């Protein structure tokens, strides 16, 4: 009778474990090496990307804007020599793809009740903030920075001060970039905060 009772109870115990939002049993069977690699990419690349964006928003672009036309030469070097937009977009892509893979792993293929739990919702919120940053970066920041670099190259090639039209366009682009970078910095702050506290949010 005891064996029969255990046999009846075990399926219910297994079901309880599977639906527990905080249970490790919700995870898929991702190989440990793959999981660790994804964690490394997501954390290390993500920190480098976020730190770069916050530095650019808080220090670099305000400085470039304050220096006027001379900032164009710096932007030219950053975009055409150092290829800053390409590195930032590469960081965005790696961070988001690795984050999606980890979220898929935690949620057992985007299908478990964990997604509606406190940690699941918090990780999801952080992911959405990161994706919004990527959209702003691809649609606004990268083309604006590239255009500023092109104008700086034109001024350098001409060998003189910028024309009135060039100076006006640089001013407009600089203001546009500053606003976009501030927005991305705020979104990144929200994403980082969500990722940092997600595992401790009550289910």
C-alpha cells in the first residue's frame, strides 16, 4: 500500500516541481558549456556596450557639442577610423541574442509559467528595454554618427572652416544625437536594474 501511495503521489510532486516559477526544473537541457558561454557573452559584452553608451551620452557628445565644428574631426575619427557605430551595433546584437537564448533556456522554450512569475516578468522587462535601445541605436544613433563623420571629413578635405550650412547641420545632428543617447542611457539603466534584481523578485 505504501508503494502504491508513493506511485500515486509522485506524478503530483513532479507536476508541482514543473510549475513552480522559481524551480530550477523549469530549465531546458542546454549543455553547461553553452550556457556558460552565453552568460559570458551576455554579461561581459553587455557591460561593455552599456558602459560605452552611458559614457558617450554623459561625457563624449556633450563635449563634442561644446567644441562646435572641431567636434566633427573627432566624430570622423571615431566613425571612419575606429568604426565606433559598427562595434556598438555588434555589441547590441551579441547582447540581445545571448539574452534571448538565456531567456529561452530559463522559460523552457518560452512556454513555462516562469514567464509570468516575478523573475520572468522582470527579466522580460529588461530585455524589452534592451531591444528598444537597439532600435534607437540602429535607426537614429548609427546613421547620425556616420553623417557627422562624413561632414567632418568634408571639412577636413576642404582645409578650411566649415561653411554655414555644414555648421548648421552639425549642430542639428549633434542635438539629435544627444537626445537619442540620453534616451538610450535611461533605457539601459532600466534594463541593467531589471537584470540585476530579477532573480530576487518574489514569484
